[in-house]
């Protein structure tokens, strides 16, 4: 091995030592990019040419797949980190944290700063030297994206500890820092990479229930008692879109949304308990809610709505949509007969089922869209889409669409405007 290669290996070993000296932020290297980086350093130390080239290819592919530079990825991993410092910084003022924890965080930040300053083409040149290649492998490079924090621009990252702690308080850590929306899947929370992009500005009509739901959500964000809400009304009236639009409006204020399917409602008490200690605000969203006889989900939701021995968390509310005012289906066979010996208890049971929706603190009604409401939504969506047809023409087309398709509703209006917009842009004949 040449003297130059030996110098490279010595330098690589110093970087490896930096990584293994991390006390809190080792999870930064748990990602595919981080693992590829570690593997490449290890193979460079061994000096095997084939292993080095294979490891460099994995490193290049990992960055290309992530569509990130090494520097952007490193900062992103710091912001997502789950460790004793980030978790405690979520809940307490950084001045209240143990000095040893703060010192360890500062030391780790200085170490990570050295890795952040790592030249993008340095690994490529190391591989060229160790493998004795005539030219260095292609270096991955991509434009740097704007960062939500300022500490990476500091000459000493340790001075950015307070800013980093404040970031964890506002945005959470780990999975909650990485995603804004989640679903309960296979007994665990899973992040949704591309949540519904609905915005409040896109919604029209139903001003009263919309303003009430926004007000209740602001109570939640401000730390005041907020109510569980049932959004009841006809299909296609925009109930689900309204809930999803709240996330896009207020996620920067710490709002998160957890979607729970009806089949998973039996786990609702467990889900709420997991969210209790997270210093963010959560809407647990249940779409198209209704129950059958002896439904375990009925009992689980009742526990969350009414409470139990455990105090209700102030950072979680349930928002559910339904086409039924009475959420539990009633059958004539369930009605007690006058001759039943347990008549009183039977009627009590029936009334409990029929009044289940009353356990939501707030019930918002979305009436079926009449013609003026339907056309109001069409005009609103048409303006946003940049459709400039005369109102008479737009009205005629919208009414014909509703007649031929799914009737008057917000959903029908959206489908009509999307179709019309595409048709006009393509210049297709009507």
C-alpha cells in the first residue's frame, strides 16, 4: 500500500472515531444514507478495492434515492433525532435540563459539525487513492435546500443548542418530527409521506360548521379544553376535506392528524395514551363512523369520549364524520316488548345506543347541498382553477353534470371543476 493510501486510511480512522464518540446523536447514522457512509469508511480502512468500489456505489445510490446532499441529510437527521436530549427538550425549558445532558449535546453538535463540513468530493478522492484509480468516481452533488433552522450556519454549532431545543418543542422528534399526518396500521403509528393537500381556502359554503370546527381547533392549539366533534351530514359535503384542511392550516403550530380506521377503533385508548406525553396537538380522525350490535369499537370509542380512571389528555381530540345522526344501527327486533320482564333495562340499553352521538361535545351538521349551495361551490372552485367561462355557461354545465352523475354535493362540484378544467386546457369539444 502506498504512503498516500496510508495517510488516507489514517484520516478515515479519525472520522470514524468522531462518529463512535457520539453520546446522544448516533441515531443520525441509522438512515440508509448514514449506514452507507459508515460502511464506506469501514471498507476504506480495510483497503480492499472491490469492497471500496461497491460501498461507494451504495453511498452514491443512497444519496441519489434520498435526493439530498450529505449536508442537508445530516441536518435533517439531527432534527428528527430521538434521544434523551431531544425528548426532554420537547417538554422542558433547556435551562431546566441536567448540565451533563446539555454538555453531551453540545459536544455531539461540534462533532457533527466536523462531519457536516466534510467536502462533498472527499470520499470520491479517498476511493481513488485507496483503489489506485486513474480518476475519482463521480461525486454526488445537488442543490442545497433551505433549512428550517439557522444553527448550521454558525461557526460553533454548540451555540445553536437553544434554537435546536426550541425546534424540538415546536415540531416534535422522531416520527412526529418527520411527518404531519399518520395512520394506525398493524398496531403502530405509520407516517403518511404525502397527506391530502386540501386547504381551508379551497372550501366553500357550510360557513357555520366550518367556523365552529376552526374555533374548536384553535382552542386545542392554545391549550384550552377542546371538544370531541362529530361532523354529521350527507355524503360528499366536504366533511373529511375540512378536517384534513385543518392539518395543512395549522401544522406549523404543532397540529398533527392521526387517521384511525373503524376496524382499528378497538385500539383507540392505546393510541390516545401514546399521544398523551407528546408535546404536540393531535386530531384523531375517524371517517365514516357507524356501529353494529355488540361492536367492540363502540366500547373503545366510548371510553375515549367519556373518559375513564385516567385523566383525558388535553392535547388530543377525536373528530369523526358520519352519514348517520345516530351512530349505532337500530333494528325493530331490538325494541323491547311491553311483556318483557326487563323492560326498563332494555329501554335504557336502546337509549344508550341511540344517544351515543351525544357523547361528542360538538355535533356539526352538513345539510345536503341545494342548488344555490352547489353552484356557490362550483363558482368558488372555478375561480381558484382559473376557469373564465361566462356564469350562465358554467351554471348550465354544472347542473347538467350533477344530473348525469352523483347529484348536487361538494364532491360532485370538485369532480365537475376538475374535469372541466382539464377539458378546457386540452381544448376538447364539449
